[in-house]
């Protein structure tokens, strides 16, 4: 599920189809041994099964050219819970090992200065964003924001390659071809052509088309990101109920429900809220915990905005219980910690921020170089009005944070100072937030955050 800038789009099917044109031969290594983490300072998920190169695009591109393999890029950030879910629950799945030789694999922490040129040349609006680069031209042939389960990722790649062997006159193949063209247009930054091609793909795709769910998801997400809330809600409501359980259905429900609220479409809100509640409560194994949590979150938000405080509270309790169960079953510290921001969201919805303190203290102990646990602790302590503890936690986060996320951490310090009535401290923190972001390559969302901090600082002067 996309963590930020509305939820997500999943589709590696298109990548696989394009890959056929680059390299028809593929050789999987079923016995691939997970590679050792590289010494970049990045926290590499324990048991990662694909041979990722970390934070070195020139090296990865050169390797892709040498091997004549497409380059797969996972663009992520440490604060992005969907990114961490992908890394902890999907990229560690041993069933992905046979894909190791089909691509050259690159992981890009979009917050690091070393990756600023990559981010400038490959802009994103949501994370994680998955890319496929043609090494012969150094141009993207796929840009997609989102995650997938390991099974979805494996099946999407396999099915798309099979589709490519069919006839262009076959409606199923025609739909897939339009889908691929739409994804290539997205990669090139041409949103209008992407929408046109994805609409053509949907029109050509029969109900049993293997990529229909991803096509619907692609179109819903584009409409959501372009603020076309009415059409987004209508398409989601028309299609979601007929989609099979899985990542795409969850993404369509979540994005569509947000669009429906924004557009004031009561009938669509009712329908999509019912689907969200039903799918959130299901335990069919077709969703990552991150995606099921998004269904809960959107449903809680909807109930709250409708004035159903009691219903929102009861649902938030169910949401928190679900996440606590997932955390208890997590096999690694990475997997457990990837749930921290989701659990914090549930606890804040319940008005019980103190419940987050033990998990965040544990995560800070497990990952002493990560700025996220103390930053989240600072927010928890601020909510609890434990301002001295909030200051200390925020200071620990500020000492570790890097990249555009520094704006959030220093904005937290400004909030703590404001709670103390310390106008000078608030001003100083905001000045630091802006100074730390001056040289960063910012996404549209991060630019909006910076502008809000500029306005806040101006109001203090």
C-alpha cells in the first residue's frame, strides 16, 4: 500500500512484458543465497533474497548494461511504513529467489544526499515507487508506486511474460499492450497519455483478464493523485466489489473511499465503506498487514468525519488489536518495527498514545541509528504532555535524521516549544527545519510541507 500521497498502485506485470523485448532469456537461481548487507549505513532487511545493490545507481546501471538485464529499482524512505513492509515481508520471501537473475536489483533511499541526482531525474509523488530502467537507453520503462505480496509479484511477472506471446488482435493481449503503454507514459511523466491508455486497457479487458485488477487500480490511483475525486470515486465503486481479494482491491477501496469523501458522494462512500469494513475484518491471507491496516485507517477516518465517534472508536480498537497480533507474530525486529507507525496511528485514534511507548522504546533499542523511533516517541510524549521527555526524544531524532525528513523532526521540536509557550524556541526550530531542507530535492508533498513551515515562521516574526 502506498504510504504517502494517496495509497498505491501495484503492477509489475507491465514491467515483465516490457522486459521480454529487452531480454527473452531468463535464468532463475532457485538456490540463491541471500547476500550480505553492504556497508552503506543502510539498514538492510534480514534475509533479503534478491541481490540488491544499495544506493549506487551508476554501479547498478553499469552492471545492467554488462549483463543486458533490465534494472529494477526500489525507491523508498526510512519513514515510509509501506516501504518497510515491502522490505521486511516481501523482499525476504524465499519464493522470490528464482527471480534474482532476471533483473539487476537496486535499492535507493530517496532521502540520502548520495541519491539526490537519482531523485531529481526520477521524480516521485508517493513511496515506495518501483521502477524498471532499460539499461540500453538509461530511460524508465515502468514507474509504479506501491507494494505487492511475494505471490502477487511472482505471478504478475510470470503472467505478463505469457501474455506477450499472444496475438495483438487478441483483446486480452490488446488490453495488456495498452496497459504497458500507459505505464511507460507514466514513467515518462505524461499523465494524460497514461490515463488515456489505461482507459483503453480497461475497455479492452474482459472481466477475467489477468491484469484487469491492476488496470483498475492504475486508473483509480491516477485519478486520485490528479485530484479528480468524483471520477475516482465512481470508478472505484463500480469496480471494487467485483475484484478478487488482494492488494489491488484494497488499494482501489482505500483510494476510492478517500475520493468519495472529498467529492461528497454519499452512495459511493456507503458502498466503499462497507467493502473496507468487510475486507479489513477478513483474514484470508491475501493482504500484507500494511494494506489491511490501510483499510482500517480509512474506515476509521470515514466514521470520524461522519460524526460517528463511537463507531470510529470501536473500529480503532479492532484495528489496534489486529496490529498487535501481527506484531506478536513478526519473525524479525524489522518486521515488527515496520508496524510501529500503523500501531501509533491506531493508538492515537483511540486517544491512548501511551500504548505506543513500549514498542517505540524497543525499536529504538533494536535500531539505535534510526531516527524514526525517537521521532515517534517525541510525538507520543507531546500528546501525553510529557514535554521534557518529548524534548529529549526529539533531540535524539534530530541528531540522527537526514534528508527532507529533517523538516518533520524540527517541526516536532517547534511543536514542543510551542506547547511550552517558548516562541523563541519555536522560531529557532522552524529556521533549522527550513535550513536543513534548502539543498534537498523535494517531492511535491515535501514542497508543500516546506511552504507550510515558511508560512508558520512568517507568522511568528
